[in-house]
């Protein structure tokens, strides 16, 4: 279960939260009803492929259906999200418990949540689906279609590519907006991160304790 499931009580979704048995897997039959329940607050109006979709294994075998999430948590800059999901230098990692005191770069300069539009790569809001895969969506505005293991279902990382780079892969952030990405920072503020943002600045905003100096433009 991922960050989207644990936030439900704070989003006036207590009924859905009570449906979840956090000791049970997201793939179980008991989770089917909540797993396929659309969550409007996790669906961007500009995200064309948001809604229920089918998840497949690496071998192409149908696994289950789930409702999408247009947003994703920040794993950090660089690193190997799929191979080392617990080792991110951002605000989220597998089973992480990062405190505000750990964000020494400043909470207003550290990304918490960004966008990963379903029109680019679909992921379930409930969290990670074991044995499932994260795939480039059909017709996505990128040059290549890729299949990744399940770890990027709840997180994205900033690599050497700019936001919405046409070579983006399912572990990258990706926004459906031309101007930029709606970005939630660790201090609770929401700002637009322009698609023209330099990669070095994007990387600095993704780390929680990288000691970088970030200056925002107009």
C-alpha cells in the first residue's frame, strides 16, 4: 500500500480508508473493491487516460484492474528506483519514514509530490501491485514504449532528462500540462515547475539533503 492509500483520512475519504486491510496485499480479492474505486483528488482533469485500467505481469499475463493516479511521490535525484527502491535521496522511498528534520535543503525547496500522468504511464493510486508492471501508455507523447517492474508505480525520480523529455521512461515525472508540472513541496505549498526548468535545478529540488542552492525565477 502506498502514500495515496495512507492519505485517505486526510482527504475526507474515511469510508474508503476503512475498506483497506493494510496487512493484506494490494493484489488480493479483498482489495478489489477499493483498488478499482476512482479517487477524484488523484485524477488530473487534463489526464486523458485516467480511470480504471488493466495491469499485466512482465510476461504479459493479465493480473488485475486498478484505478489510476495522476500523481507520484518523489524518490529523489538519480539512483536506481527499480533496483534500490529503499535508497532514494528524496522524500519517499520504500517503507520510508523521513521526518521534516531530515529535509535540510529546506522544505520549500524539496519536492514531495509531482505528476506522472496516466497518458504517459498508468499507475494505481492504492500503491504497488506485486508482480505487476509499469508500462508506457499507448499513444504516449514519447519516442519509445518501455516496461518496468512495479516499483515506479508509487514513485518517480529525476535523472539526467528534463521534465517531459520525449525519451522519458515510466520511472520519470511527466505532466499533461504544457506550461509545467503541478508540484507539492515539503512545506505544503504547491507551485508550477516549468517544463523549461534546467535539469540541474530539477535534480536539486528532488533531493532532501543535497546542500544545493536553488533560486526560483518568475
